[in-house]
C-alpha cells in the first residue's frame, strides 16, 4: 500500500494544519494492510472532504468512532484498498 507525500500535503491543506498522525497498521481479521489517520486529539473531520482526496487514488475510508466516558468520542480514519 502506497500513498504519495503529495497526498498527505493535500490532507494537511484540507485539515488546515499538520496536526495529524499517520500510522501503518495490519488488520489480522482480513489480513490486509491499512493506514490510520488521527487528527488532533482524535478529532472528527469532514468525511466527504477527506474522501475527495483519498477515493480518486484508489482507496476507501472507514471511520472508527469510540465513545470514551472521560474524553468523549474519539475518531480515527482508516484508509483501505477498494
């Protein structure tokens, strides 16, 4: 799985800051690699805007949301192959 640096620059422009993390992951249930994005402190972002960047390069986005009692809802975005 490859994503160019320019794509991450587009994500930075979309989000308005470079305060996001990129993490390579492996899903042991479907035996596939994916990339996890986390914005700020698990912030929610505009999914449609993010999809406009990611979908044209051949990937999908899955949103993961976890409701934490102490801190509220935490969002991460998983970039996976179509």
